């Protein structure tokens, strides 16, 4: 037996016992004639001691040890002289009576500590060493718990986890498919699923009324920061349900996860917000509601006062930053530069400091104190607050204000990662008009149902009507991050046909692109809907981190490479030949 | 709300309640002025009745219904006149007061019944309809339970489920890889994992001492019956363990599954058998021990009696089939033809019927009753038994006898699918000599450790010594099917180097093929080992079926095609161009 206990297990109650431990040498310290070894495994660290009672052999062996050597020891558990209450085993140490070197180690290229001295690339190359560090270990343990508790909750609620295939057919969805040449069917390709969307809808058709799967998805997209070519979804679908049924079940799931994984109770119903309100008040379809600082439109208040910037603007609005009136001119200039960066694209920034003495703004010459007081009132501003105003095209300005709001939230320390503010956003537009191609696109996907009450507009031929149709869709947002999203699907053949028509497809084109699913839906499709959660991001949020990479054991870099495995790589000519392909390089 | 209850839920206690149900029309019967509709969902069937009290509208609606139409009804629960105790809801029926047609259905191309009239190809094309049938539904529910209970057991035992990537590098393992061209790295390819073998070993190196994953694996092999290009494994690995630790944990897992999924208790330790004994007594490395009928060697007893077939044979052995002495000459001739088929390849079959009067064999002219009596004794044969004897090359004959044994087990009804006989087989040979290439091959994979006591032989240069080295490997067998297998891995650099040497690789070749794993193992690799279970087969066995296809929601056919999705298929020239490949067809 390699061990009787783990390195995180021994307590004062074990004093006097003879134990066997195995693990990695974290560090070695010498003090006088004694040596102290911190032995590490997944469960913790135990201090080992070699004192004057140790044999010469043990001393000789210990002499040769280095960082990350793997050893097995036997010894007696002793109470420590000076206890260490930073670690669970800090009350005891183990006096080595036998030492068995299991394996040596080269000196690791970076320190295996909570904060390592290794750069990102180096740590990625030696991912198996980086994974020894506590922050990554804790991230993977958290992920395991999230998955277990997700499965428990959904199973307890009658859901079946059903595995869907990874080698499927290429679908005309948004992103690019990864493809797999078929040797047995030369010239043909499988595609890796971007999501099991059609397969889960077929399962509904097959009568499996509560489906879920924690499943890998693949998108061959150019990788922005924190996107992975393969990622994991909690994929769910239900039959014989309306939106409310779905929100209830998955709000319950989120609450179960908050409680079982983080020990946090949410007793109230999660807030809900329409897409229209989210855009109006937060300039975002995924508002961070940990803090208020809502966007306020003041177009009517400030237009027509001879300030040409505002007078020519479609929309004027702003946010009120509590307690930020102390912002200096320098800070405000810097903020103005910040909103003028191309990523945001504002033309300028108007500000107003509110104090007991009155309101001082950057546009004082155009506005009376009376008008400014009305503006301040509109924001509910009090002495000490700072009002920041942008103007221009309505749609764009609201989004800019949303971005500014988040930035000010960060600067004011209002976005605490240990606070969780979940939110449902609903009633997204069904369609997006594209000026360039002069046609509508599905905002979600072409199986998303219009809201029942918008059905008349959906069958109308007026562009204005169609633009107003809401999708029966919903997103789950935590702290300004979209964690999940879904919709009630179309199950009626006429509505589906109309959707293809609205998207500018002829009947033939629709048949060609979606033939097998259209055909399947002729055999008694039930009403159904579902959603999917981004599992990597869900885990990262629960771990209080912004980046998903630490929550994936072996992630890829921004070029889609696994630098540890050195993948992708070349393959043999012979293999290409078998697959009936050749390189064009 | 679409339903207040499912179609499997209502009981006598619900009589008098007004309920809403949704589901599929299984069948419609008319009797006098009444109509009876069997309404089906995932949970069962409920009888609906339209009696004289029904409105004209309901009667009109019902008139239009057909098989697999989706309807929603409201009605009162009534006690049935004639109860049906074959179904859980057989005590009640629901008198329809409202009927809402949710969706019509074309007539399905085959019947949705436990035994369908559809052929295999037709059912595969309409898999979503086939999945409505009870046998498939029950198979997928069983699979869900198996996965849940596997995860529960392993999590409760401290295992972490860690997801490993699907886009990895091509490895020089046994089977062919499926590959994925990389658009962002033109000319390079990812490979889909044949198993996460190296990744799980890296996780051990990273200190995650108990890992598991229910994970998809991919092998681009020519598909024999009941093989799938993508299949699911319960993949496991542990550190600081010896073989016994692993057998204990996973025997516990199997017992937990037997109990929680099938309600069967196994209190005793599972039987264990060495590879040598398995081959000797069962002619197979995966013996079906539901029945005895062991192979008995009788070379010494029957050689040298002037029967030239036996006299020229290296090995003579047989099996004793209890109670089969009544086999007619015709049956025995047919059996002789059966063993002579090329799939088995025996030259002939010698038989001996044992009766109270003596022994009658097909080789009576060469053997005295005394010798035959000794043969019968060797088999422990009694009156009424039939002895079947084959001879020839030892290795081949034993395997033939193993096949014959299974056949006779089938014919004698000894292989009852409701009986489960688990077994561990251990001490497999480490190496296989290939005469053609004049070199050794790893029987498992090149990371499998030799048994500690065979280490001297492993470092010997004599071929005879190397042939005798046992692997520290083990298989888990149920009813003659290999369900799982694994080994203690090599973690010592010298042993690993020796393995590559034995496999005929130069140091440079080994470095080239396995560089990153060899390098990783220089940083403090712990002793470790693991195993993997074939999850599809495990489920099929628990479901009492021989074929795995029904236990996979969307399987592929023998050409690797998903005929429902019509995958694989052609892709656009444009996409090929982006991937820097072109077809050679």
C-alpha cells in the first residue's frame, strides 16, 4: 500500500499513529540538525521532519531530494511545537522512519506555488505542472462539483442525459464547422456539432420530454480572447412546456448550484427584464445588475438649448455615478479620451458634478442652473454625484452608455466578484434586418418561435411589423455575463414555413438545407423548448474569475493550438491518401 | 400549462379529478357509440374515452385523429369497468371534455409497437420514430441510470470527473485516427482521441490522483458487427495504487451498478482467473462462467493408440456437455460441419456418448472401453453426457474448443441473459511476438507495466524470457464479454526506455514518437494505473441485449453512416479551400 492517509488528512487526533504517506516534495528546509519537508498531494500538505533520531540512511536519502520528487514515507505523527493554522494539517508533523524515493524530478521550469513565476506560454507548454498549482486544482474541483450537482438536480427532476453523436452532418448554422474526412465514404465529411440543437429537437419528437447533456461543442471561429474552439454546454430541452415552465426549472437549477456549490441561498425569484428595458436602462442585453447606475434618457430636457451637439442628436442620455463628483478635471479628460477610443466611438463626453452649491457641468454656458437641476432630478442625483452624458444615434449611444456604465462600475468598485446577481432577459427581437443584403436574419436560429401574441405581425408582409416581432426567447445572465440562453421552438409546420419565407428562402432552398428536420417534424412534433448554458463560463463565474481557461484542464491558445500536445500537427501522406484528400499548400 | 399529469401517472386515487394530459395517439378503437384513445408519452399510456356525453365538436375532432397525432385533452378521471392490469394506469380512464389537436402526423412508415414491422434500414432512417418504441426508450433510460450511478459511486469515492480535449494530436497507437484539418494552422490536423490514455496519465502526473470521465472515443476502423466509430468509455485512472487497490474500487463500482440499476446484490468477491487458466480451461481470455463445461486436456490419455489424427496432434482436448448424450447422429454431423467452418477451422470432431451401458464414440475402433472410461472420468462425465473432442495445434485447438463451448452453452440454454457472472482476468502476457516482422508488440500498449516479479526477465535478452513476462494488466468480464480492461502503468524512466527497446525502437524513434509524454514523465511521475469500461457494451449487458446499437440514441451503420442525418456528406469547395485541402477523387 502506498499510503494510509493523504497529505491533507492528519489531525491532532492522529498523534502517536504510525502512518504512510506518498506525495511530492513541495519544499525542504534545514534548521540546525533537523530537516523539514513539505509533502504535497491533491488533498493538502503535511510537514515531515527528519530529526536527530533518523538513521544515516534516511539523512543520506533526504540529502538527494529536490522539488517535485515523489516519495513515500513512514513515520509517527507528532504534535507540532509551533503550529501552523494556515493549513488543515498544521497541528501535526510526521517524523520520518522510512523514506522511499518513488521518482526523481527535473527542476520544474517555474515554481509550483499559488502565484507562479512562470509566464503564460511556459505554463501552457508544461500544463501538467501548472495543473499542480492550487488555483488550477481548485478550479477543476469546482468544475467537477458543478457537473455533479447539475446532473443531480436535472436527474432528480426527471431529465434523462442522452448522448448525441459527435460525427454528424454539416449544418448551415452561423459559425464554421470543423469537419472530419471519412475514409469509408471517400469525398465525404462528417462535421463536429456546433451544438446538438437539431438532435435534441429530434429527441423531443421521439418523446423524450426532458433531455439534458453536458456536452462538448465545436466552432471553427477566429478566436477572440477567452473563446475556445471546443467548449462545453449544459444542453437542455423539454416538451409540453411554455416559457414559464422552462424558467422555473432552470432557475431552480441555478439556485441548486448556488446553494450546493457555493453555499449561497437565493430565496426570491430571480429578477426578469425585457430585452427592451435591458437596452434602455443598461445599454446591454446582458445587464450587470450588481449595481444600479441606470441609463436615463434626457433628450427632451436638454434638446433645444442651442447646444448644437445635443440639438442635432437623436438621443441624449447619461448615467449618474454616485459619489464621483470628486473626479478631477484630469480624470474626466482621461474618461473623455476613453469613450472616444474606436472600441467605443463616442464623439465626446459631457459631465455635470452635483454639489451642495449647485451643478457644475462642461456645458454650463448653454444651460441654466434650473435646467441642470431638472437633469439632476431626472437622475435622482444628490450632492457628491457625477453625471456623465453621451448623445447621438439612439441605438449606438445607448450601447456606449452601457459600456461606460460597466467601466464606471469597475472604477467605483461596484463589481465585486463575490456578489452574484442573476437575471433573466426575455422577449428578444426575432429578426434582424441587414441593410447590406436587404433581408432578415434570425437573431437566435430559424427554429425559434415568435411570441404567440406577435403571430399576426409575423404573418404580415410589412417590414415594420416583422421588425417588431418578439422571439419567445430568454437568456440567463449573471453579473453582466450571458451564462445561458434558449427559446420556445417552432413546432407548427406553417409557422416554420413562414420563418423560412421571412428569411428569404424559397421552399426548395429550405427543403434542401433543412430537409431531414422538416421531414421529421411532419410526424407529430410536440410543443417544446429549451436552453443551453455555457458550462466553462458558468464555472469561471462561480470561481470568481473572468477567464475560462483555468477551468479547462487542457485548453487551447488563441491560435487554436494545444502547445503542450503540439496539436494540430502534420499527418502522413499515406493517411491523407486513405482519406482521399491532399494538401493545397 | 400543457399537462397536469403524465400518461403514466393516474391511479384509482385520482378518480373524480379533472386532469389535463398531452401525448401521442397510440391507437383508437370504436365500440358502439364510444371511442377509446390510447394516449402515450414517455411515462406510459392512459386510456381516454369519448362517450355519449361528449360534444359534437369533440366527436368531430376525434374523427380526424390518426396514429401519432399529438393532442392535449382535459377530462375527468373515471374508474374503468374492465381493468387492465398490464399497465400501471389500467385501473382508470379519462373521459374527454376538451380536445386540442397540437399537431398532426403523417402515417409512420412502421408501427410504433414493442415489436415493430419496420426493417432495420427503415427504422434507422426514421430513428426519431424508432426511439418512440418502448425497447429503445427503456434502453436509453437504463443508460442514463448507469451513467448517473457510475458518477455517483466514483464521486463518492473521491474521483474527479475531468474533461479532456477532443481536438488532440495524432498518436502512433493501434487503430487509425479520425483527423480534423485546422483552418487556422493550414496543412495541420487535429486527431480525435482513440482514448484519453496519455491525457489521463498526464493528470496523474499533475497530481489528480483519482480521475474519471465518461467520454467519447473515436476509432476509424473497418466496422465489424456491433462496432461503432464513436463509442463511450468510463475512463479511470488512480495514483499511488497497486493492482489490488484498483480491483477493489472498480469491483465496488460494478457491485454498486448491479445493485442500484438492476437490484442485484453481489456479496462475495468476484471470481478471479489468470490469463493462463482462462485459456486452458475456457479457450478464451474472456470466459463465460455462467456455466462450467470446462475444457479438459486428454493428450496423454488418448495419444499412442494408433489413431493417426490424435497421434499426430500436439494437443487433444474436449468438453463434456451435460445431458447431451441424446444428440442424434444428424445433430452430431451438423455440429461437425459447424466446427469445420472456416470461422472455426477444425479438421473434424470426435464425440463420445456416455450411457449406463458404456461409452459409444466415433473412434471406438481405436480405443478400448477401459481407455474411454478413463477419458470419461477425466471429464467427470456421467451417464447422459456427451463428450466433444478436438485435436491439433495446442493454441488453436484450445480456442476452437472455447468457441465450441460457447456454442454448446447456447444450444443447451446455459447462457441466460438474466444471469450475471462477473470475472476478473489478470496476468496477461506483456508482449506478443510477431513472426512476420520478427519483433515484439505490446499486447496492451507500451505504457503497461510488467509485473514486478517478472522484472528480471523483462531486462533479459532471451526471447523465451521476454515471452514469459506477464503484464500487470487486468480485464473485467461479464458473461463472456470484455466490459473493461486496464493496467498498472510504467512510471520509471528506465523501465519505459527498456519497453521501447524491447519493442524494437531506437532511442531516437521513441523520443520522436512519444517525446512529450517521455519529457513529462521526467517531472516526478507517481506510480499509477487505471482502466476503462466500454460503456455502450456495459449498458447492453445490463439491458440483457447482445447488440449495443439500441443503447445509443443515434448510432451509425456498418459503413459508418448516420442514415437519418445522411452523414457524412459533401462539403463546399469554399470550405475545402479554407482548410487548405482538396479531394483526390
